[in-house]
C-alpha cells in the first residue's frame, strides 16, 4: 500500500514538471490540437533564422494523439517574442508554417527543446542579398 501511495505522489508531483508556459499559451489561444486550429493563424513562408539570435524549438504535446492527426512544433524567437508554428502530418500529409504570432512575455524556461524522431525542424538561415539560397527544409 505504501508503494501505491508513493507511486501516486510521484505521478502527481511530476505531472506539472513537463509544463511549458509557451505551448500552453499557444494551445489555449489558438485551440491547437491534432485536428488543427480552432482560431485561424495566418499561413507563412518558412521563417528565416538569424545566426546571431536565440531560438527555442519545442513540440506541442497533444493530449489526444491519433495516428493520422496533425503534429505541431513551435519556433520561438526569444528576443523578438514571436513564434512560428510548424504543422506536419495529417491524413493527407502536410508541412506548413504559420505565424508569426506574438507571445508577449510568456516564459519558455521550462520548455524542453526537443522534437519527435524523424521531424526535421531547421528553418533556413537568413542570407544577405545575392547569397546562394539555403537548402529547403524537409519533413515527415
């Protein structure tokens, strides 16, 4: 019985350990789930990242994953406080960027900078005018 109580306490105590205020904000604000967005987010071109800026990449955890549902990941420009959302998967597979959206002063400190196996999530680096165009990003 003591083992059950200890196990339950550990499970409850660690339930919030993986909390990410950034993904919580975006999921609540836009209703992001395996079926898409409840509130529209403008589609965008793949974001260009500046090599001298800090970015956070994090997967939005779906509470009801389905095999043919969408997966979403976030690219946060830490200094600019803007985020882009990458949608992949689906019944008819997609690889589409949305945003940028303003995230205000929400923290990304507790967000795990991880992505699922097989998902390439490396936006192109911004290049000076006239430079060779960066290689396109692939996805699953």
